[in-house]
């Protein structure tokens, strides 16, 4: 007897033989037909029970959500909708199941309800598909970097620096919250804290990754990052995952090449390995689109969006060129943009980014050479003195998905930028050392993993693409 998964039993090359499988009941009808799912695939396998062979009390315990152990013969199905089914010879209920309180019934549930039951929501088709895709994407990311000579490093989660200069960080402290020690100025004395200084949860592993790139050449970090931003939008999380490669001796052009190649690789991998889940999510989106007004419907289906990225060269456009295009565009002149573009230096919004991708160039876009005053201190200053070698990749339906830059490798220029932003040199002495000892051109980028999962799955709320979302006033599970 072969122990197997539902996915293996439903595969085209599955042999008709005696099998053993364990999973959860999706439905049980007519005291005879049991739909079983074990998470290995979107599809259920039908298990046919001869109720005369089993105790009636046992059959009454078979309810939606129950875990069961089944043995039987895998045979060609007599009914429609499935190629094979299991003729059950052995059935055991594993543990307890309360049909009166089990929340995931075989009916349509709102995403808000499922977030409240996040520990069980992967029992639904939508969330099992999303989380399988998330897993495959994670594997594809590691596979790409491994195949391209990158070393994976684990950057600190607890840090004393603010890489983004945002200031919205979660403090890490063991001091008495009600009665902390104070210094001579009456402020909290963090010298008495566990680490002897003020520390926080990291917003980025980039600065530490740069240090390793300047000795190992090509590195990447893929880890959790945190933002204490009091935002309840569908695009923000307090805890999320970031992919951040850093490469020595690579300029901005090389950085754009790397990012484009990387994005195409992982999306192609998903198309090749998770076609079933993608097709299901695409159909879900098509049904959802039918309920929207015509002008709000997407021009591309989910799979078409992925192919749009894979099959097109990314158009490279300077920020200045993009501003000119947007300023002269019809939606800007007619004030159809929520944020009208008037002057150079404006921080582009999602509506502007999507216009460039979906309406103007009709391909993925890489914007580069941004105004220095809207970008981070570590980005290399251009010769014009007002722009930096930054780049953002824009995708259809989502706008910016990747942000990166050539890093400032000149010690004096970096010191001047830090001074202008009141960033103390003593806090980042080790970062400045990279510019003192063997400095060289180097670049990297960051990709928010959940943003990528949203793009691939078509989900519109970031809380639905991470197992347990952390948001303001919510740290359940």
C-alpha cells in the first residue's frame, strides 16, 4: 500500500493501486461521498464510502474540517469532474471535530472574516493557493541568487541604526517601563539598558549587507523588517519581509540589469511550477472584475500581467523625462490625477507610476536619477549635485515594486550628506569605514516580499498574503 498525498494521487501518472492518505474533510454528502484535501493541491480527491461497511456512529463524526485517515483502492472515477477516486476500505477519524463551532464552512466567506480566523483560513482554496505561491516564490528567490553566485547572509533584527532615516521604529528595551533610569538631563538612560544604547527592530538589512558585499562580492539578505508606522491601509504592515541584494563593483546600470533579470526569473518560475494555483486565482479575479464598473476593470488578467513583465524589456526612463511626460499627459492636464504634477521634484504616487507603465510605455518601467531630497542619504550623488543614482521598478496594477540605487562610495560626500540630515557619524562609524578602507562602486536594491506576493496572486490587501499580519492594534495569533 502506497502512502501518498492528494496531489500525487490526482497526477496524470498516478497508478491505480491500494493507497493510504490523510487529510481534512471539505464536504461529506449522502453519507457516501467524502471530499478530502491535504493542502498539497487546490483540488480534493473524492473518497467513496460504502456506508454498509462502516459503523453509523463513525460516519456521523465525519464533518467539515475533521481530520481523517483513509485507506482504499485508487480506481477510475465513475462520476464526472474527477479522473480517479478512492474506494474506501479503512476509515479513521483523527482527533475531535465540532461541526457546530467550526468557522470554515463550505460557503463563501469575506476576507475580513477569514483574517479573524487566520489560523484556519488556509483551509480555503484562495488562501491555500496564495500560501503555496508564497512558498514557491521564496524558494525561487533563493534559487536565483544561489545560481548566480550570491552568498546568503542573515542581517541583525535588533539594530542601533535607522537605515531609512524614517524614525518609525519599534524600540527594543528591558528597562522598567514605569520607572526607567534617567541621566543627568532627565532623559531615559539607555546606557543602563541591555545593549548599553538605544536599540530598535530593523527597518532594513541593507547597511549590514553592504559591509559583506565589500568583502564577499555578491550577497543578499532575505529577512523580517519592521515599521512602526501607524497606518491601516491595504498596503502597509508593521512586520514584513525584504529581499535585499548588494553587489560590489556594480554601478546603477548593472543594478538595473540584475533587478530585471531577477524579477523575470522568479515570475517565470511561478508560471512553470504553480500553474494550477495561478489559474484558480485568475478565475477568482475575473469573477470579481465582473462586479466592478467597466472603467475600473483591469485590462490584463492575472497571468497576462505576469507574462507582460516576463516578455517585455523594461523601459529605462529618467525621473526628469517621466515628470515631463506626466506633466503633459491628458489626465494631468484635465486634473484627473488625485495628485496633479506641476513641478520637478514631486514624489511620484502610484497613479503616476501606473500611468507610465499601463498607458504611456505599455511595458515595465525603470525610473532612475531621482531628486536627492526625496531619496535616502546613502544613494550616490550625481555630478549635477541635485539628483542621485536611484532607481525604482514599476509594474502594472501595483506601481513601484523594487527600489534601489548605486551607493555613495565617496567618504567626504557621504559625510556631507549625513551632516545635512543630522545623522551622527559616531552612530555609523563602521559604515563610514567601508569608504575609508578599499572603497569601490557598489549597488543594490530592496524588494518587499509581500508586495511581490500581492502582484503574483492578485490579492489587493497585503494582510492576505502573509500568514499572520501585524498591523496597528492587531497582534493576534
